[in-house]
């Protein structure tokens, strides 16, 4: 099977919309590969913070990006992120790392440096790709593109709950401010801004619970890939 014949489901949108949860569910149930592209940007940001680089210096951050080895390893139900062999799964989830990721993500050479690495995830039997520009730039030919949205207030509330569950404490007020700032940066950057692809199906998850989001997206997957035996598992 040629790489480009391998089916891809892209799920884009801002953080706190339920993307991560629905992508893990799809990948695990279908037995497909999972690309958490945000983890790649976060790992680069963490390395840049450790190296005390100026996050606004596009060429220095791009040079660093090219020198890094970033790997994912399945760890139970979760995915561990390894940066030059070191497990950074927890470290990359902080709000500071998320903000730094959105700063380094504006640089075109950094995005270019990550493009081939992301496309390499398209391997049989299929790929579920989670991000901001999966449907617009990285996998523009994906047969199913989903874009999740939710109000900033609801996303801040979900994020707060998620962080508490991970043992990270942060104020709801600071999270809300970060969300507004990060959204603006992700939407307004000139390269690969966060937006739905013209052929994406947009779902507002503000009033939906995890099970309902899963059900809606599973319905779209079943409709898009009829007859594939793995889809029957959804
Ligand atoms: O999804 P997550 O919160 O982990 O992403 C962190 C940041 O990485 C985003 O705010 C965004 O700026 C950047 N990102 C991106 N393109 C992607 C995935 C993430 O620019 N495909």
C-alpha cells in the first residue's frame, strides 16, 4: 500500500475541545497510529527553554529543532514523549510549555522542520492526526477532517480539571488568560494558522460530554470509511 493510500483522520481545533480524548479513543479502537502534533511543538519548546534560547529567534529554534530526536512510546493507555531519550511526558504538559510552544510554532522554518516528521506517521493501517493544521497543511488530502470548537470559558474549565487530575495546580483565571492569548497567536500567525480546512466538519463541543463527542465523530468515521473491517470496532 502506498503511503498516500493510508487513510488519515485529521482532528484540529484549539486546546480543551476534546481533541486529545477523541483521537486517543479512535486510534486505540481502530488500531491506527496516533500523531499528537502538539507534543512535537511542546517538546521543541521545552528544549528551547532548557537551552535558554530566545523563543522569538526563528533560525536558532529551527536549528535546534533539526538537531532533536523526538520519539513517542506507547505507555499503557497513554503515549510517552521522549526528547533525546529523556521522558518528558509530564514536563511538556505545563501551561508555560504550552505557551512557549505557541511562540515557537509561529516560525515558518520551525514548522518546516517538523513537516516531514509528522507526515512519516502516515503508515498502515491508518492514522489519526491531532493538531491545528493537520487538515489544512500536513495532510490536506485526508479523507475525513474534523474541526472541534468550544467556548473559551468551557475550554478553560476543562483544562483546569485536566491539570488538577495530573497534579498540576494553576488558577482558572490564569488559564483563561492563557487560552485567549494562545488562540489569538495560533489564529493570527501567517504560516499555517489554526482554522478549519474548507472540507472539514466543524463540531461545537461546548455542551457535549466526552461520550457524545466520541459518538458524533465515530458516526462520521463510519460514514466516511464504509466496509473497512477495523471501522466495525467503533
Ligand atoms: O495541542 P497543544 O496544546 O499540545 O499544542 C501546543 C501548541 O503547539 C499550540 O498552542 C500551537 O501553537 C502549537 N501547535 C501548532 N500546530 C500543531 C499542533 C500544535 O502550531 N499542529
